[in-house]
C-alpha cells in the first residue's frame, strides 16, 4: 500500500529556531506539492515540484521558507527563522499527474 | 480565479442513513477535475472520489457517489449507509490545468458527524 510519508508528525519549537519537515513521495510519482492548512486560510499551496525541479514557490514567504528536492525520494520544507504565525499543519502530496494528488499525514507545527 | 464553496460548515447523519454534502464552484474553464477529500481526526487527507468534467456519468466509489451538474457548477457528495468511520471533515476541491495552473483549490470544508 503505497503512501506519502512525512516526518516529523508533530513539532514544537521556539520562535527563531529552524524547522525542517521531510516528505517521501510515493515511489514513481514525479510531482510533489507542499500545502499549509490553518483554520483561517484553509489549505494553501506553498510549493510545487515536477521531476524534482521547483516550478512554483510563489505561495511561500521567500525570506524564511525554502523547499528542495535533493533526490526523487525526498522533499524538504525549511523555515528559518520560525515565527508563531507559522503554526499550522503542513502537508506534502505527490502524484503521477497534477490532477491526482495523494496527501501525506501532515506535520503539525507549533511555534511558541 | 476559481473558487470552491461549501455552504454547510457542519452536518450530521444517523448511522446507516444517507447524507449529501454540497459543493459549488466557479470557473470559466470547460475541462477540469473535481474531488472530494476526507480528513478524519488523524488529519490524513484521503482522496474519496474524483470526477472529470468531460464525463457525464457521475463517479461512484462503493458507498460514495457524486451528483455532478456541470451547467449549475454543482458537485455534491452522497454517502449511503453511513458508518461511524465516515465522521470527518470533507473537502471539495477543484483542479484545472489552464494558464499553467496545477494546484488544487479547496473549499472550507464540511464537518460530518455520524450519530450511532
């Protein structure tokens, strides 16, 4: 049963600290998405990769967020420095095509 | 910009009964996809059902079916024989590839409670 995996599942950190979230897409999927879910804004796209190349990261605050795919089995989302307003659930999704996205279990981030 | 509206923030259904969740969307595209995702308390986003706009036949997946009304831009989800495990947030989502777009646009969600 192929699934998207994300680590950590929960992260509590203090303001100003660096946070790294990891995602392992389903083997063979060539599209990867990062979404953020908050009560106020709902689900928002942060970044999108196809064949490991970043095609859009316009949803991310550029000064503190960065997303990379070091290889086909790993996508990372980093926040440096973190702020309380970054508290949210961060989802990674992958797919063979953009119109079919399978989500991971999410990372719940709390920044105090 | 495309928008997705779920007008029912919360709904409830008796176990074994049928419930319908509403979704409307706004688009000027003719070729697009619609989805229903389920998010239980575990937070996992689970793809429930997918509908291609060019297909007139409504999609079904076991106890889940949709009523797709393209002209009305309506995409409702029907859950038959509701089970306790169906309790979750349900999100309607839209996708089209027009203008280089690739992201899912989500509604705000409907919280479904199942009463034993």
